[in-house]
């Protein structure tokens, strides 16, 4: 087994600079928070098939 290197004392932590919250940024109007996108209608999830009829025929034994 090898020897471990001696560890030096941890470096002093630099003082963290805290943000200044005495002045807040300008308010944003709710109307300016809305985004819009051009979208297309979703695809037909059944692919044009009548799934209710297919279910009935499959389970009726035809």
C-alpha cells in the first residue's frame, strides 16, 4: 500500500458577496409574460380507423 500525501489545511473561504436586494428590478406586466406560437392541429390518434367498431367485432367473435 502506498503512502498518502499529506493534506494541507483548507484554504480560507473567500467571503461570499451577497446580492443587493434593496432595489428590485422593474415589474413586468402580466400581458408581457405571455408567449404565442403558431401550431398545427394534432394528428388523428386513431389514424382514421373506427376503433369502437373494431373493438366490438374483435370481442364479439366475428
